[in-house]
């Protein structure tokens, strides 16, 4: 496994006892490993109002969403940093209540939904997007492959 610099996971109250930080760490680490990347990431599990506010302020979208990613590197930057240089890939924020409701709609455990969102958010930090149909196909294929790795091991 590639040596990771740092994956910091913060869970805001009252969700601390509902979230497995170790499992989220594993999902982010597996994504980095499968993509052949090393870098620092912060993942925050928050409430819907915080994510709604961030979604509006930074992306211009009204309303809540499940996950937001804020990359600190452009796609070109990911491949030009010196090997000894610490690479901060960015922040992922997941709205726990929105995601829990989504898990119910998808008929899956919340932990599986959080795994998927952690992988999805990490892929966004690595430059993947799904705005265009072709991009979406590529990103969804990577996402499914990584989730497969998580579930098999």
C-alpha cells in the first residue's frame, strides 16, 4: 500500500457515535491507493445546514447535498509536485442527515453510503468530475471498482 501522509477525519456533534472514523479512513486510503496517489485530506462529517451553506457560498447551489469536495490542487498540479513535497489534496464535507436519508432511499446501511461518499469526494479531489456524461461514466466506473475493493477486503 502507498504510504499516506495524512487523512484527518472530524465528526461534529451529535454524529460522533454514529460514524466509524476507521471505516471512512479506509475508504479514503483505498481510493488514494487505487489511484496511485499520496496526499493529505481532511474529511468532515457535518450537519445539513453547514453543507447547505457551503454549497450556496462556494458552488452557487441552493439546498442541501450529500457531499462536497474542495480540491486545493488543479489537475495539472497533481503531477508536478516534487516527491518530497507534502501534497494537500483538499477537504471533503459530508452531510450526515442528508446522507442517512439517502441511504434509506437506496435501501443500504448508512456506513455503506458514507463509504461511497468518501470515495466519491476523494475522486473529486483527484480531478474526477461528472458534469459531462463521458466524465460521469469514467468516475462512476472508478467509484464502483474502489467500492468493490472495499467490500472484498
